């Protein structure tokens, strides 16, 4: 088997593995079954731009070379590990650290990569246009001139990806507990007078499954009670995957007080 065939075989094998993992993930995580085909798209993008990065920006130093390889493929490996592990062992029984940070780091890594993908796709489009114009004008007479990516776009993509990762990682560790209160006054002639001054507190996107400590929730409950609500409504994403994630926080949730109930 020559080198070209071995490379194609590895790519085909990787695609088959991702498809199998995607099917297993759809079974173990039915809520996210519709998103599993996206894994194949991610793999194709990763493989294509891995080749681009190796050709244009990979460091010559052997240690740095391996380090960059690891960092590049880490989000994909984390995502695959999360899906495989969830099929073997129900997420409900995972230690909180793994349940939170394994998918969290995979998500942060891939969202950061989208900035890299954007500039690399833009570089490819411009290179294709530039090469086509040269070909039409019969100036592309040497091999490799037709398709030439502009280095600044590659560097800009790497820079944006790094900045995005730093921003999102900070948000995952710190800003996740940065609660915001928005006040909205609703005025309408159709609202009965009995509701004048009625306080409705809407709470959303708490994601208790992403919390290791109950201290932030105690602070959130204090903020909610301090607003003197007449009724409290949780309108979505109280947990990540299952209701079990809210059980460790029942005592703190019960500290909320509203005369017309909490729903």
C-alpha cells in the first residue's frame, strides 16, 4: 500500500468511526440526535484545514509541532470522548467536573475554531478567484501559482481563534455566574387593575448541570427574593441534560418565596 493510499485509508477510517460514534451518540443522547450529522462536517473541516495549516503555518520545531497538533485536534477528541463515554455510562451518574468541563471545553474549542475556519475559507475563496483570473489571463504557467493562499488571512484566523478561546474560557469559568437583572414595565389597558404593581420574575438559562458549587445559586436566590416577586417563572434551561441535575440544589431552590407560586 503506497503513501497516498494509506492517507486515503486513514481518512476513510476516521469518517467511518465518526459515523459510528454519531449513531451511538444519537441513541445515548436522543435530545441531540439531530445534531450528530454535524460531527461529520466538523471532521471534514478539521481534516482539510489541518492540511492547510501544516503546509502554511506549522512550526518547524519538533516539540512545538507536536504541541500544535495536540491543541488543534483536542476539541474533536474531547467531543468524541464525551459522546462515547455518554454511551457507556449515563451522564446522570458522571462526576460534576467531567459532566461540566468535558463538553464545555469541546464547545469552547470548536467555537474558537470557527474564527479560524472563517478566515481560511475566505483565503480559499480569494485564492480561487485570484487563480481563476490569472488562468483566464494565461498568467498561471507554473505549478502552484493557480491556488495561493494569502498568509495574512491564515495569521488573522489563528489570532482570532486564540482570542476567542481566551474570551470563552474566561466566560465558562467566571461569567457563567455573572447574573443580570433586566426590568421591564408592561402597560396595557387590557391588564386588570388587580395586577397593578404585580411583580413577575422570569428566570432562564440557569443550567444547574454546569454548576459545581451551590454558592452562586444562593446568591441568585437572594437577588430574586430581594426583588420581592409575586410569582416566579422558570422559562427554560434550568438543567443541561436531565432533571437529576437540579436535585442537589433543591434546598436552595426552596428558599425562593413568592405568594402566587413558583413555576
